[in-house]
C-alpha cells in the first residue's frame, strides 16, 4: 500500500478528527433525551435504511465472503465499540474524557499490529504514543478526583476501545477490496440488528417523541455514522491502521472544547495539561518515519 505524504493526507485526516469527535458530542446530546440503547437503535436503523437504498441504486453486490468479514468487523467496531462508549457516557462519563480513553487505540493497534501483522514500530513512534498515554492518564485522573462518577464506569469505554482496535487490525490484515460504501452498509446493518436486540431486551425499544431526540439522531447519523465511520474506513485504507489510529489522539481536545462550548462541561487544569501532552505525542508519532511506513507489509 502506498501511503500519501502528510500534506496530501491532511484534509481527510482532519475531517476524520472532527467527524469522529462528533460521535461523542452526539452521545451526550442523545442520552440526555433517551436511554443509550434507544439512541443507538434508531441511529442505526435510520442510517442502515439510507445506506441500503444507496447500495441498491448503485447495484452493489453483497457477496458471502464480504458479508461475513464485514459482519465481524461491524460487531467489533460498531456494536461493541459504540455500545460500551455510549453506555459509559449515559452513566456519567464526560464526552471529552470518554474520547480521550478511546484515543488510547494507537497504543493497542501498534501492539496488535506487531503481534498479528508483523509490523515494527521505532523508538520515536513508541515515545510519541507513550506521551499520548500519559496525557490520557492525566485527564482521567482529573475526572476521577472530582468524585462525580464511579471508577468502573470508565471501564466501559476502555472495552469499546479494545474492540475498535481489534477491528482496525483485522481490516488491515484482510485488505478488503470492496467499496467503503458496501463495508459501511454491512457494518451499519450489523449495528442495527445488534442495538435493536439490546433495546428489546432492556425494554428501551420505544419511539421517543421529543424533538431533541430526533435532532440527536440526525446528528449522529449524518456526522458520526456517515462522516465519522466513512472517513475512518477511508483513512485506514489509504494511510494504514497505525497512522489512522494515531490521528484519533486529536479527537479528545476537539471533543473537550466542543463539549465545553456546547454543554458547559468542565475542563480541569489537569485536563488541559493532559491534552497538551497528548497533542505533543501525536506530533512526535506522526513525524516519525515509522508512522509513514509501519503499515506497509514487506
């Protein structure tokens, strides 16, 4: 796979950062109106209906092997990841801190890529990722010191992050040739089935009538499902798993500032220090030669 230079890849990468951040904002926006399972069930039903209609119009072919791969990826990257992340937000974890926990993904992807894909990371890249981890721990520590949320709530986004990391490495290993549209459609259908089953089981399979809820659904369908996951698949395929995951380190500062402006979420001084450390780690990791070559198989 030929990886474009940093300047050429900057626009889609920055779009990924903003659109991925919108999912955490949408989670807080929607869970103020309805349970997490209700929000996710309707989000995926609406998104799946639109995507299937587009696939039919484009005459996309749903081949058996493609469906099997994408259902597994969707179960990890959509159902497990979003179910645990949005569940954590619903239980009180702030959008910014949840985004920062999710941004630990590059560390996990580097470790998994070394074990599964045989990729090697150089010292500068590992140092940058380590700085990112230090920033995450500073911000989470600041949140826990406030005593507003039980410590175990933060284990939910941790589990979601591990699921997304696994999906990222699997996608890199399989090198899918199907279109981003087809991949996104099958994964979204998988999410719709999974979240409606969850909503039925926990009794939240309802039809909310508030305008705020449907505004949140429109938000997460357009910005997060189509924009966030679409750009994530694109950047992963064009820049590689490690580099795409490293960009996600920039979603926490984007989300924290966005949430502070939109919801009045508190940003602690320790949190600001952590954000700075994480940003420095991203810069170091992306400037490392390994960041541009770690995803090229010999």
